[in-house]
């Protein structure tokens, strides 16, 4: 539940989410090229770039598995609190001097339903 978090030219990303944007990144130059495309796509808005890459629908945690829990808002909100707590602790370990926000909300950056994201304030 605590993902690898990387810094690419001052942008903070969950490593697996960044690698899943387009093709897998194999070199530093490819990662920078990918980042430059994202920056252009989001009109140089750092928060939007980070949120877009780092947003993940709660439903994606349970892909392929139906659970009555997905219909229980109280359980989903508790699940969100646990993920926010874990991810927040992780970003503080990796980047103790940066103000990185971890939050969840409804349909962040076009995701479906409750969504978690992180970005630097």
C-alpha cells in the first residue's frame, strides 16, 4: 500500500503510475520527454500534471473482484483514509522537506468514483 515515489525534474510521481502513462520509460531521457509532453498537455500547470498521473480510482484497487464493500460508502471512505495515511507517511519519508498533498475525492482528473491523488502544494 506504500508505492515507490519518484522525482523527475521537480515533479513528484508514483513510479508505477508514471511508467504506465504511454510506454514504459527505460531511460532518463525518455522520462524527461514524457514529462515534457505532459507539461505541454496541461499548459505548464504542475499540480494538474502531478494529479493527472497520480490519480487512481478506488475501484481500480479491486479490478476483477466484485465486493459488496464497493457499494458501502462508509467502508470506501475508511479505505481512503487508510491509503491517504499510508501514502502521506511514505512521501514524508522520501521527501521530508516538501509539501506533498495526498487526498481523495470524487472523480479527480476524470477518474471514476472515489479517487486518490497526490501533488506538491
